[in-house]
C-alpha cells in the first residue's frame, strides 16, 4: 500500500504549494488530414488477401463465393458506422431472367431406311454459339449443299429442311441469315476428316459452357440452329448422303428436340451511405462505385482471382470508407456502391440506375468509378472523360487538380473505356457527371495469373486518397465548371 501513498502525497504537496501546471489539449487534425492518414496499406492488404483468395473462387456472378464477398463488404460498412444504402439493408437485390438447357431432354434422331440413329447432345452432336432455343422438329427433310464455303451460292429450296454442309467451319453469318429467311430449320456441319477431332474437341469445350445457365430476355421459339457433328456421327450422315449432288434432298430425315428452361435469378449489389451534415447540401449525393465481381473459375478448375480486376477497386473503395470514417460527415452525402455482374455486361449498375433508391429528398449529383487501380507504373493513372471527350465536365477538372498530391503528376487518357465500366450506367440512366479512374490493363488481364502477389498496395491507397481529396474539394455550395 505504501507505494500508492507516495505519489498521492506528492500531488497534494504540489497543489498545496502552488506548483500545479495547466494541462493543454493537443489541437485536432483537420478533417482531410485525419481521413488521409486513415487510409493505410496494411488495411488494404488484409482486405485484398481475403477478396482475391482461392476460397472466393473468382467472385463470379452469381455464386456462393460472391455472396460471401458481399457479406464481407457489408460487415465492414457496419463496423465503420455507415448507414444502410438500400431501404433497410446494405444489400440491393435485383432480378434477371435466366435460362439454360435441359440436357436430358435435348436430342436428335437420324431417320434412315432400316432404322434410326439416336444422337445425344454433348456426345453425338454439338450446338454452335447462339443456337439454343426451344424447338421440337419432327422428321424434317435434309438438303445437302456440299462445301460450306459455297453454301452462299446455292439457290436450292430449303424451306422446312435441314441444310447439311461439309468443311472446317460453318457458313458465314450472312449465309446463315439468308438460309433462315428462306425457311431452313438450321445448318448441320460435317467436319472434314482431317480436322474432325480438333473441331469436336472445341465443341466439347463449348458444350460444357452451354450447360451453365445464361441470362437472356428469353429463348427464341423456333430459332435457327447451327450444329456440329463429331466423326462417328458424321460418318452415319455421310453414308446417307452417298453420291448426292449439292442442292438435292438426301434419303433421310432428321428430328430434333431442343429443350430450354427459363426463370429468374437474384443478384446483389452492396450499398452504404455516409450522411452529409449540411441541412441543404446533404440531399445532394455523391456516388463512389467499384465492381466487386470477376469471372470465376475455368472449367478445368483454374481460379480467376481478379486481384486487380477488380479486387483492387473493391479494396480501394473499402479504404476510402476508412478515410470517411475518420474524416467525419462531409457537407454532402456520400454513397458507396459495390456492384456485381460488371463482367457480364454492367448488369448490377444498370439494374440500380434504372430503378435507383435514395433516402427521401435526396438525389445524385455525380459518380466516381474506380476499376483496376493496383498494377502498372506507380505514377500511372488514367481518367475518362478527358477534355477530348464530349462528356468532359468539372469533375474531371477537380481530379486533375488533385492527382499531383498523390504521386500522379498527370492523369492519362482512358476515353476508349468510357462505355466499358459502370460509370457508363450512371451517366446513361441518371444523367450525372462521371469520372472513371483506371490504371490500364496488363499481361494478366482476365487470366488466372491476376493474383494478389503482383499488386502495388501503395498505389491502391494513393488512388483512394485521391478520391477522398476530390470528395473534400467538391463540398462547396455550387458544383459547376
């Protein structure tokens, strides 16, 4: 007990004798400095090592692994104190039409004198790209047109018939369109014997992809089919052709059943809100976006981790959130949004911008989109729209002014990518000014080798700091050129 008495007695003595010292507080850092200091390399590393791990399976749309990534992003928003960005949740669900093949119910039959040959899809015949639709064709006649390269010259009557050609590739798109307009059911390609195995191998790979569900407006009833036969099936049809001349019907018939199922699937964006503090300006919402999906796994099991595309932008947006949490409320509201299915065709950003949701009284004023910001030279960063682009605005000007403070002396030109990432949806559907920050493609683009060990984390954090600087600068009363 004695060791506690000595300091206490000393303190009483100092106070009683007038030796007390005034305690002064350390001045608080300005909001921007606090925010910039909170964007740390070690945090970015931790986030990207999770998001680009093999366990996340390439974050394909849709996939269980992508759902896990979405919930990781949601958890981070919750920890940092963001408000829910879509009504009463952080997850914005949207639906898309989905359809795929009923493999068991899809088949063909070659009817010849003396019996029938049953053909199974994926073994005895393959569909070319774009051939899947709901069809049921019963014992249609067959017209032989000879070499596929000369099919465009044939004037044979093909209405209600299958067209058979021989060669290393199917006829041109123009020829296929012409044959369809003349009433043909479809084209059947018999490969040349020297190339048959190679063609069949390629078609088998395509077959595996066709087994996976796709998204469309819906299958086209009675659509035009292009079919490739492997060697064993082709030989049976060759015997039926015999010595027939091009342009003539041959002594067989072919039936086909192509069965397609259709429905809807639910996909997810992740959205958080950092409310503004100004009574008026808080209703003006600045949206910062990045897509968190990638292309998943190859059929051979290889994983496309997408560390740069767009694990880097996803991580950069998380780093920005860390900065905002330390900065505190800005005058205007900031909405952060991770969208899915960018790789499929900007589906996530398109779905949200076509039916946007904001808290009552709020609306968008601009969008900042970041994608692939972790590779190439440390001082290289591109932007669109530039002054050369018709969509150039005050927002690009602000980014240009601030970039030098984060080690990007001059922003390069990314105008060729203006319509290729999610900012395009915000511009097209909301009509607000946009910018796209992008460090360009590289040798690992859309390859399994786009891995986390190649990422420049310092660059990611500097891009995040640049975005925070832009947000800080555009808090004035009026936004204009």
